[in-house]
C-alpha cells in the first residue's frame, strides 16, 4: 500500500503517550466479578516499578519464589506459575486481576487499560536520548520467535508472516490480520492480538528515517519490509477504515479494511 498523503505520527505518539486514559474499560477479577479502574497499589509491586508479590493473593514468599514455584527476576508466583505482573493479561498488577480482552484491554506496567492509549513510557530512539529523552529503546530476543520490549513490556512476534492473503505473500486484509493474530500460537502463548496503533508507533525508530531501510530496530526485528502494518485501531467515525503504521518513513495512514497490509502480532 502507498499513501497519497502522510500523517506525522511523532506528534501523535507524544500526545498519546502523555494522555491519560479517561475511562478505562471495566476489568474482571479471577472470580468473575468486576474490578475497579484504580491503579494497582504499591503493595502489588507496581507503583514503585518493582514486582514483589502481594502476600494476600500470591503463593510465593516475599522474594517472589518458594519451593513449589521458584521465580527469578521480576516474575511472581501465582497459582503455581511464574508470571510478570507488568504485562500478564491474566495477572495484571496482582494474581487476581484479569484484563478484559473482549473490551480491548491490555496489561501494561501492571495496569489494565484500553490499548488504544499508551499505558507506558514511549521508547526513545538514539537521537532523542542524545537530547535528554529518558527512555532508551531496548529489546530482548527471547530466542523463541518473540521479542520483549524492555520499555513497554510488550512481547512481539519477531518474524512476520510471508505467506497467506490473496497473493500468498503475507499481505492480509484487516479482518484476516485480526484473525491471524487471534489464532496464533507462538512460544507457548495463545493470547496474541493485532496491536493498537500506539503500540505499533512505539516500535518506530525516528532517528533514522528515509535511509532505504526499515525504521525499526533491525537486530530485534530482522527482515522487516518497508511497508504499512495493520493496527487494531479503526478510524474514528469510520469503522470500515483502520490505521496503519509505515515502517519506512514512520508515518500513519488509515486505509479501507478491504485493502491489504502486513501484520506483526503482540501480547
């Protein structure tokens, strides 16, 4: 796809990153009841940027591990499994908090919220960091086909599909891209989804645009095409159009959902 006009997304990304989510969709708890919209307490290990266990609902000790469930680093033991309170949809901020996927919630920095808004600091490229920006972009290759963003704590599909679609080349309609992510099973995870526009924007490296290579970390995400990638975010007032993010010049553009684009899933 090629846009006939561009939408500068650096300003949009800044707006989204600074905007508070005015009304987050309702959360659900493990017992099926509705949760509150409040930010998890420091006791749950979110407010201060740590992930220590809440003794009222975790099965681990104060260090996040016990004999039955040894956890390391920032992981916490919940129901016999080690989880990351910062990004786990089923244990977001505490062992008992489950984000509402049907309401398009995500879990970021231990908070359930609408994924159309940045719930985390936006990663900063080398140029911005050189000018004093506080969040250098950093990725971890999990060596299982996934990449973890150390700033947003989102997990990404590393290699995009190169087959499927009308021409069997990996270019999919918006509906097909949504279905592809929803049915993806990768690295033991089945909760993959099509990313929101702001989530895709967080991957753009604005420090090196228009140089003939993708505007994304090429080590973490090799073989990324100079193309538009679908987001789950539809155009306001026009549900038959959805936003894409171009990984050549880093801009965003809304297309009719019947056209085709590339897809990279997130969780």
